[in-house]
């Protein structure tokens, strides 16, 4: 079995596709490995396809004219990104950067749209995925405008626990590595402010912070604090459509 087809079949979004539909995507797909800090695409690049992450981690971000970075989100194995190419053929609007060595599959937007027209399940899954991502971006923008830095961190921790939370004997472990600078870039703050506030939350017994590791020690209290400032959350829901993980290692031959 072609490695690209093997990988695509592991994506929950493609589970409902038949052999012919998967075959079309596989024949047109291109696979590439990006080393750490390589750019997958830039804002000036043509938005002519979608990407599927097989291995690694991708960071989506934008920059101001002054060079200040805002992190829009992270892409984990099993997720699709660059999906706005399905609704307009223009240029990319953000940077996509590999923050670990990453294996990426590119699928032409025209072929993806053709298969979506044939599969209601795929069309619904992609629509829901785009809706969830837009909702998160809008929520983060509202937080930047109206919330204190502490409240923005509470919202972010809640959001990350929803997306990447893993059960742990001591609470809920956020399953992606995050430095203090990463958190600052996600909420539009400074590393120094984030370090101070995370330290205060640790002293309060709400979280435990290690090297690029955040453990929510009291998820119930986190949920209540986030709800009190306008964001209800459940730290341990089921993973949303499109966030499936590849359950087995890639074939070596």
C-alpha cells in the first residue's frame, strides 16, 4: 500500500470515503518532510491546496508590520490545515511553520472539493472543523479586547485542556509542549507577565508548571474560574472532528 494512502486512511475525516475517493486523493497528493523551523507556507503563497499532518507539529501564526508574532494555533498529527483554500483561491493569510520535524501531505483543493461533493460526511466534517477554528479565533480576539491578562490565560488553559487534555493521576495534562513565550504569543502578552501569572496560579494550586509542560491540578476550579469570566468549558471532552490522532507508527517500507 502506498504510504500516502496508508496515512490518509488514518484520518477520521476520511473514514467514510470509499476506495475510489481515497484513491483520487492519494494519486494527487504530494508528501514532504519539513525539519524544525522550516516554513510550510507563507502569507504570499498561493492557497491552492490543503495540508494533512502525518507526523510532527505545525504552528500557525501571523506577524505585525513591526514583526510582533501572534500564534493562531497548533496543528497536531491527524489534523488538516490550510483549509481556507477550499473556499477561496487567493493567497495564504498566515505563516505555517514546523516546530518539530514534520511529515506533511498536500492535497489539491480542486480534488478535495470534488470528493467533498461526493461525500456528505467529509463535507460536514470539514465545515465543522472550519467553524470550530473560527470560533476559537473569534473567542481569542474578544479576550484580547476585553479581558485582563490573567483572564486570557484562564481562557487559554481551558481551551487547551479541551483540545489536548490528557488524564493524569494529578489532574489534566495539556498534551503539547508550551514555553512561557508560546503562551505569551497565544494571548498577546509578554513572557515576563505570563511567567509571573503562571507562578501565581501554581502557588494557588491551580496548575503545575514544568519545562514546556502545564498540568491542570484542579480542572473543576479552572472550569469555574473560566466560566466566571465568560467562558464555560469542560476540560475533558471528546476530541472534536478533525483532531484524530494516527494510532500506529508509519510503515517503514
